[in-house]
């Protein structure tokens, strides 16, 4: 996995993007437009690598349903100590709903 893009580099890219003039670009480009174009060959692959790194990081995290199912037995046991029943079942229902794409 690649290392995270530094905030400074991301800020530099953002500054170049902000400073560049809107197209269409003709034969007489301003300095900021030339700088933007010159850095694009490095900036675009770096941004794509960052997107891929973040997607991989996100994919490695447990889903909401997995977290709910994993915590259900412990939460059920704690709730029973206080005389509250059905918490584990409700968490499993929420996990099923999460898997089905529902938010509630």
C-alpha cells in the first residue's frame, strides 16, 4: 500500500488548480497555467494513487453489519445485567438491514 499523500502536497495541488485560468487555453498561456500544466503529469497520478490507497483502506475496514453482529453478544450480556432483554436480537436486525442497504 502506498503512503498517504502529505497535506502540504495536496495543498500545493489545490493552489495550482485554483490559480489556473479557465480554458480554453490558447497559444499565450499565463505563468500559473504553465505551472499547472507542468505539474499535471505528476499531480494526476499522485491523486489517483491516493484515491486507490483510500479505497483499499476503506475496503479493509469491517462493514456496519459486521460490527453490529460482532458486538451483539457482548451488548446483549451487558443489557441483561440491567434487566433489558432483546438487545442482541435488535442489533442482529440492524445488521440485516445494513446488509440490505437500509439506513434504519
